[in-house]
């Protein structure tokens, strides 16, 4: 059953339909939120708040076919609210990531360790971008969305989204180049 059908069933009072939606979307929203904060606890909190908001407001959703855009918009707004409330201090410092890597270094083969270190560097580079650029890159590159879908979620023009993507990737490339990350480790030229 697709999301729109589940939303309609939930709107008719079927709690199991909501549970199915929550199960389908929990990891997606967590991954999306993690891109904002680089911290599993904060991502978990945003995920929980998002699902609570969906539970309370899904009855008001007039176009169940647009559920995915709607839930990402909720998560995005909650992430932005949290960043404003707590300031940039919510992002995870590089030191804590380095400690985690050092602790696990003896247990991870070198290629996996390189991949994990690169992930940490990319995550920290993402945290330096503006919120507008970061959300576009997360939705496009990590969630695999099309520009049209992102434009709908953020209620912006497709050209604005493409521009944010371009400038965000340009900034990421600069940051990664400054950290001597070789182009062959990245999937773009």
C-alpha cells in the first residue's frame, strides 16, 4: 500500500496505517535530520517530533499524494527551528568524531576506516554550509530526490534549488580540497 492510501486510512481512524507510515519514514527522517546536526541524539529528537506532528496533523493533509513532500517540510522546519533555538553549537565537533574513529580503529579494516573518516569530513563540511544549501544537498545527494521534488518541499522555484545546489557543492569542493581530499574519493569531478 502506498503512502497516500495509508494517509487516507489514517484519516478515517485506522491507527495501524499511521504505524506503517511511521515505520516507513522513521529511518528516512532520521537520516535527513542527521545531515543537519551530525548527531544521532539530535536526529532522533527531530525524528520523534516529526512523527508526533504527522500524527497530530495528518488529518488536515488535503493532498495525501504529497505526503513525502509534506513530511520532509515538517522535518526541515523542525531542524531549522532547532538550529535557531540552540544556535550552531548543536553541530557535532570534529573532536568527538575523531575520538570515535580512534576507538574503533583497531576493529575496522583500513578501507572501511578511510570511508568512515571521509564521511566524518563530509559531515563536518556540510555543517559549514548555509542551512538553505545544506538542506538541498541532503535531499538531492543523500535522499536521492529530484530538483522538482525539493522545490515542492521547500516551496521555492526549481531554479533557486539548482542554484543552491551549485553553490553548496562548490563550497563543499573548496572545503574538501583544502583538507587534501583527493578527487578520486569523491563521486564528482
